[in-house]
C-alpha cells in the first residue's frame, strides 16, 4: 500500500512527460542579495514578515504541490521544487527520482552520472507566498516543466501567538529547515513546453 501511495504522489507531482531537449535550460544560479536597509518588516494576513535576503531565481519547475489546509497554507498555497544548472537538464534529471511528500522534496539518484552535491546545490523546494492576487493567479497557472523567473525575498514569518516559519538562506543544506520560504512579488513563466 505504501509503495502505491508513493507512486501516486510521484505521478501527481510530475504530471506531464518530459518535453525538453536534453540540455540545461536554466543556466544561472539564483541571485541572493542583502536586504536594503530601509526595508522594514510588514504584515500579511495577520502575520509579521521579516525579509532575510532579496532573491531572484530563474529555474525549471521539477515538481509542484498545492495546499488548502493547515496554518502554512494560509500563507503559502503552493510549493514549487525548482532546478537550475544540471537540475534543469532532462538528460540529468532522467537519472534521478523526484517526489513531494507533504511539504518536503525528496530525491534519489538512479543513474551513474548525477552526484549528491549537484542535486543539493542546484535544486530547492520553495514555499511560495504570493505578494498579491495577481501573483497568486500566475502561480496557480504554473505547471511542471515550465521555465519561470521569480523575484522577492526569503523571509521569516511570525504569528502573534509565537508561531514562526523561517526560510533557509543557503543552497547547500538538506533536511528540516532547508526549504526556501519565498515572498514572491514578481513571477513570470518564460517558457511552457508543448506536450
């Protein structure tokens, strides 16, 4: 039964067969900068949002999952697992098994070419917090395999009762706390492959 459930999750996450040629389609690493000194925390849906770093990323959507219940879903209705460099290359990805379980992104190397460090440093599970309704609409239309560009901030979010949710600010970590919590104020789909 567990194997069937995991397979179902994998199929739901991947959605479409891989339509891209076997080459890198997102060539640049994400750009992370210090937050401008005049940028102060702001409120959103009753939460206080602290910007930790400005963040700009062009990446291929490897997996996506939508959420409608739970405290995190109030802020972030969707996770996108994103890949750049070799992790946007269909030839490389064909040798890796990817899946979403809850709000976690998991991978397993199946082929001989991929290596652990490349997978870790060139992909990330990203909890998207849309800054407004327009961004939310664009996010809702994103599909697996799309090439997207997004700008915003890696953030820490606090609730009045003390609950908090904090982004990773490095691309080299794994496990709990390694996901990016991303306040997205600009989002566009650069390429949607024909399938």
